[in-house]
C-alpha cells in the first residue's frame, strides 16, 4: 500500500433509533434511541458525556439546554421542599427553551421509563415536541442529529 492511499475505516454505528421498542404506553411519536453497546455507566455519567459533546459540537444548542433536577437521592424533607417549589415528577431530564425538544436520559442497561415520565413524554409528543428516550450518550447524539435534520 502506498503512502498516498487513504486508509478507509468501516464506519461504526454507535447508536440507533429503535423503531420496534417494546416500551408499553409510549405515544407513537415518542422516539426511543439506544447505544449499540451496553456500558455500566450510571445515567448521570451518560448525561455528562452527552452535554460535554453538545458543548463542543453544538454550542448554539447548549446555551438553550437545561437539566431538570428530578433525581430522588436526597433527604425526604428536601424532596418535599422541591415539590412545594414546583418540581414535577416525570419531566424529561433535558429541555431546550425555544427549541421543541425534550430528552429523557437513561443508562444503557437495566433502565426503565417510569409511568409519570411516559405521561409527560406522551403529552409533549402530542403537542408537537421532538420527545425522546435515550439509552446512553451516543443515543442522545443521534437524537440531536435526527432533530436537526427535520
């Protein structure tokens, strides 16, 4: 092989749109994306990886993206305070103001979509938002790519 011959690598597909998902109770317009490889990262690590990628590749979206802190890893008193302050269970993890997209992040293995999450995602899809569940950071990257192609 000469030095001038380009080396072509077979493109790898890190994620896919799971059109045949078996998540019951989701509106047909709610998309489900999955990483092709299963990793043992927690959901927060997947989301941090995705946001880091978003900052580098789509800074115009990062400025409009915010995380909705609905995690339940705090004291009961603090949970009650958050509820009084307007926390709404089931709101997707990532929202974009002025841009009709909502992303519910999940880890790649042993993750499920809670009924209240399905409820909000379904309502958002019915209202015309690009609502999706992303099992992993690569899945979220693909969701952004699909959204931007529309």
